[in-house]
């Protein structure tokens, strides 16, 4: 049996659905870590998330640093990145007309940023795209998270992009001069109802911080705080984007409306009833 076949067999025996793909990634990582394959394989077989073992997550076309105790961005959250990039491609004022001031810096805030992959992917997308007329010459990105372990990874991921990362509760650590000037406010807040935590895969509930998963009784506790405060931070026509489950979308839209924001729901496939599909609410300051 080849070394790869042995790794695949051990992963498959541990219940890893994508054993072949995982084996290739572990072997790739072990090539640069002396004596590391056995240790990494043991961690994975014991149930630790593959991303924690590798030290990175593949998200929106790039690898982002993660590690033990840090929330792993889900593939469905790439919908938020794509939606943000579409929203940013044509900045609008509250009345729906294109803005006239295209020279000022565009301000993006990644709230509940975790490892910073969501905000980083948006910033990367803006830099990688062509520069059509009307796009602001510069983007300022700020990330904020209450978990210092997460923000250590966020700094590693975002500071090469000249972004600033802050540790603290929601808006509290953000610079005061951002008030009223945020063009896009990204928020991948926890939205799993407390009672549903026990039904999550062991990789999540045993290895990711509860504060990054548990959204309270109906899953919207943290988002209520975000939505209430958001209008004071958004620029005129600025947009708040946050992820929810499909079942929470109607309540989230009503929540945004009660804060004076105009809300719409974006889904990966409106005809798809898959409860794991991406669902993003875009709430615009009037």
C-alpha cells in the first residue's frame, strides 16, 4: 500500500467523506513540515477540522490563515463576498442614483470578522478587478472581532492589504471617525439558534468557539444589536450585508425595516430549499 493509500484508508475509516482530497492536502502540507504527517493525520482522525490541522482555509479563491479555536469560514459565505462586490461596483445614494463623489476612499468594515477572510476576499476582489471609471481610488478595510485568537489570524491575513484589525465587542473598538462613513458593513455574525448547537457536526461544536456559533434563542440576538446600531455607522446609501438561514430571512428583513433600513434577500438559488444554502440580507441606509 502506498503512503497516500494508507492515509486515505485511515481518513475513510475515521468517517472523512472526502478522504482522497484530504489526503492530498495533508501530504502537501507534510512536505514542508518535517515529521508532520503523522501528527496532522492523528489530529484529523481525532475529529479536528481539516482547516485547523492545515492552518488555512480555502475561501473565495484564496488561502486564509486559521487555527485551533477559530471559526472556519463556510463556503456558503462566499455569496456575501460576491454580493458585496456587486454592490460596490456601482455605489448609490439613498435615492438610488449613482454617487457623484468617486474620489474619496471607499470604507468597508468586516464586523465579527473572525479570521478576516470575508473582508479580505472583498478587498482582494476589488484589487483584482479592472478599474472602471467611477471606482474609488482607495479602499479602507477595518475588521473587528471579540475573540483575540481570531483577530491574531485576521491581522496575519489582512495587514498585508493595509487593513486594520480591532479586538472588541462589535462596533466598540472601531475608530469613531468611521461613523456615518461606512460604505459596506459586512457581518457574518453567529445565527445558529442555541437549541440547534447540539445538532451541529462535532467539528464545529467541539472545536470552534461557541460565541461564533450561538445566536441565542432564535439565532438573531447578535444581529439585533448590529442592525440597531448600523444606521449610525453607514454612509448615506451605505449597505449592511449579513448572513442568515433561509428560515430566518423574513424575520431578518423585518428587523432591518424596524431600524429604518431598506432590505432585500439574496440567495444562491431562490428555487433551492437546501437549508445549508447561502442567504444574505442586504440592508441599505435610506
